């Protein structure tokens, strides 16, 4: 890799041994992928995937102490993934004890570190940092040093920014150094589609199911998707962006997709058309049968598959303001049909703090509260990372949450039927 | 017995028993419960990976096409290395992915643990190697399976 004299000096220890190791890490990372140079990070803010102070991850916080103690100048400010705890989310006394005493006993230490490292503020904790309300929305073409698979795939695909699927820790090192190795999704060649996915569904495919099917098929490759504009239109309005947020999260968690192109909709597909498809791209046809088979293959790991659900999470990744409003309307309508006042299953909708604040300014907040649904800034994935949740029947419309936890996946329509008591879980 | 040649990502040598994931290895899903609750055998917790679900991973020669899933993946591997709970080595049939590379490099630069990592061993490697076989990694990236 060719480094500038300034970068070489850092590697040689001009700012101390710790900064040299930060740069060495980035150099080795780039060389593994054939990067020939570093490129400046151009976004205003970074984003870190690590938001949790897990006792078992103490080596990470020790590493951050090493960086902080070395007096390395702060890099760009950044947002962080959602916090793992929120007292508003239903939890038993035992769960609260496990969370605070055993699992997240490094939370206060880590949040203090994040303040020193440059987190944007108390409202900066969300996986959907790119929402307007949160304010970490990069520009098209910006080079990012982000981690959080759902945010990276959104920034690349929907915004047209440029970011590799960086890991936690590496992303912070890029923000500190101010440069990242140029390879993969930072290059024009790396952004070409190597799969063409043809949609032949009779109805609008469920975003998180479609994302799952495509992610499992193409893994880390870049898919170009034909036929989705039939349902989403050709403008990136709120509905299309919400769909793509959830779709992308499923491609990234069920596979390893960092960028997708939607014909006639996402910026690079619109500008470049089929020129963005690489030669010899592979093909994959998705129809209703493929989606149904994908769903049927999900294992149910509840001890008793027939037990009644105890909790429902919607919002992994975090919900947008329009999603909160739409779900409020849908829950109210569903409850009316089933003759109930409140949801049949304790239900949590998750969203970023700034979105929740905006939501609370609207009449929807009081209406949703009446239905019994709790709105929280929590990370449901972190909430479910405890052994007690293994025996807790949690349902979700999130394919990401399903992938990493024992939560059982249902389509959004089925979740609505279940939480409004129109249908019992099967 | 067969020998395959790959590219050295993290140098080192070792001999260990193979643990084979034919599909993408989801690092977070595989490690999170084992690390969180101090499972000494570090049994794989990924329900979606029938090849290795519930099988011990510590000290094994982890053979895989690539890793998939959450971008916490590299951080999780780094934590596994720091806690001395990493596999003996990681052997990729394909080009290593960015998350696994991050974890392997973080482990190499920031810890005193050695976990050799070889990639680009080819599809034939993953077709040939079976869980339980003996795997020897040489310093030049040669991997012998017997």
C-alpha cells in the first residue's frame, strides 16, 4: 500500500505507539483486500456498532482505554447503535438483575468512554442514524467509516454513500485516523452488481422476507433487483425508504450484503441503469414459492413451539416516524375489529430518541399509548441476549432479530393479527 | 491426505481438529451466548448453521467459506482472542470477508494470541475436509488435511 508521508509517519510512530498500531491495523486491513492507498473519510459523522457495555466484552473497553490514555486526538464525532437497556420495556425482576448485575455491568464505563471518544450526544444512540431526525445523514458519494450492517447497507444503497462492511472497533479507528483503506464498496468496480435478481411475485413481497431470501442466496455479493419498482415506485419517498431499510437489514443479517441496487429506484441504478451490472452476473428468480420456502425453513427454537407469545418487538432496525404513525393506525384498526381496547401481547415498538420526540409531538403518540404498545429506544437484539429470553416466547417482524436470537419471525400482517388479538399464534 | 495452498492473512502454524461450516459462518450468532455466559467449550450458538450448531469451537481448525451477519463480527472475534477462546486457526475456502479480516487483524495487532488465518483455499478444500479430520497449517499457507 502506498501511504502519504503523513500516514507513513503515523505508522512509524510520530504520534506514539498506540496511534501507530491504529494505523497498522488499518494498513493490514486494506492490504488483505488489495487496497493501494488510504482515502479520506468525508462524512461529517461516523457510526459505531458497539453501544453496549457487556461484562464479557471487557477486552474491548480495555482497548479503548488504551487509545484514550495515549492522548490520541479525537477523530470525527459519531453516532452509536441503540442502548441495550430501557426501564420502559417489560422485564421481570430476575431479568433486570441479570441485565444490570451480570450482563451490562460495563455500560456506564463504556458510555463514559464514548463521550470522550466523541459520541454526538445522548440522543445519538440508534441503528438508524441516517434518519433526518437523528442528523447523521451522509451525502451521496461521501466516504464513511461506519459499522452496523443495516446502516451500512442503507447508506450505500439508498443514499449512495460509500462504506465497506467494517467491523466494530475498525470503524472507530477509521474515524480516529480520518482515513480508511480504499477497496471493495469504496470503488466503482466493487459497486457493480454481480447478481441480477428477477422478482416474479404476485403481491408486494414482505421486505424482511425478500431481503432474507436474497441475502441467503447472494451472501456478500451485490444484487441488482428487477421488478421491485412495480410496488415501490420510482421515487425514494418515505414508504420506499422504510421498505428498503427493512429489506436491506435482512439482506445484511441473513447474508452479508453491503450494497444492493433497485432498478429505477436507488440512485446508482437510476443513473447508470444496467451499466452497473458486472459481466457474467449470476441470476436468481424470486417468486412467492421461494419466499414461502424461505419462511418455512426458519427454525423455531422455542422449548414449546405452541406456547402463547409473551412479548412482541417491532423495530429492528429502528422504526421511522412514518412507520410509527402507520402502525398506530393499523393497531387501532385491528383492535377495533377484534373488539379489544389494548394489545393482546405486550408489545414494544423501537425507534431513535429524536424520532420518539417528534412522534410525541403528534396526536399519534397518545393514541398508540392507549393501545398499550410501549415505544422505546432500546436495541431489541441486546435485550434478548440473555439466557432467560431463551425460554421466553418473543415474536417479531424483524428477520435480523430472528437471526440472532430465539425470537420467532412473523410477517407484519401476522404480527398485527397476533398483537391485536385477531388471531392466536400457530 | 491432501494438501491445499492458500494465502496467509495472519501468519502462524498449528495442528488441530477440523470443525467445518459449509455455509457462511455467522460470527455474532455463533459466539454471543458462549462468550456471554462463559461456556468453556465455546459451543456454537447459531441455530441457522446445522453443520456446527452446539458443537465446541475453541481450539478447532474452523473451516468455512466466509463469515456473514452483523458488523460486530470482527469485534466478537477480537474478544474471543483476548479471552483465549478463539479457534486454533481459521481456514477460508474463499477470499476472507471484511469482518473476519478485521477480527483476525485486531487479534494479531492488539493481543498476544496467535490464530493463523489462511484464505482462498478453494471450494475443493471445503468439499474435502470433514469435521473431526486432522488439519495442519504450515507457515507458507499450506494446509494439510488427513
